[in-house]
């Protein structure tokens, strides 16, 4: 994945997130992302032209079709600090990792989000 474009990385991240949700039998899902091209694709508002993006998008479509309720929304990066931090953490890792609990590096951001949401 190190040689992929940022667009491909966003598509792969969305695809992997959908797979995790599907494997956990979560059929009602909300996807928020700051990659407008990915969200627009999921909303059927974008035509994907780049070959690798298109490949990933087709795989996403197959997975997304299995959800009962899939809500998609674009959020600006400044509103998506937790995901941005996870992306930076993920990029620094040698191997893929799934966190079952938020790592220390994002907990303060989650707490801040929690305060602003209430």
C-alpha cells in the first residue's frame, strides 16, 4: 500500500471498514469520511476514472450492497480529527492493525469530540 495514491488508500480504507462491519453483522451503518470522491461514489454521485480507484470502487459496491441501511456523509478534515490521526498511525505501521480499543494516541481527540457533541 505504500506506493498507492492517497485516493486508492481512501477507497481501500472504506472497503476494509465495510468488510469489518459486515463480518460483525452490522447491517445498519453510518460512513463519514473526508475523502469526498469516496463518499460521492458511495452516494452514486461520482464517476471514477482512475483504473485502481475504479477497481476498489467496484469492490466497495459489492460489499455495500449487502447492508440494510447505509448512510454516507462527507465531513471536512477538521471535523474528522480521529480518523486523520488513525490514518497517520496506520501509515507509520509496518503491518496492518485493527484496534479493538482506541489507542492512547486518539483518546484525547475522542474525549474532545464527546464534549463538543453533548
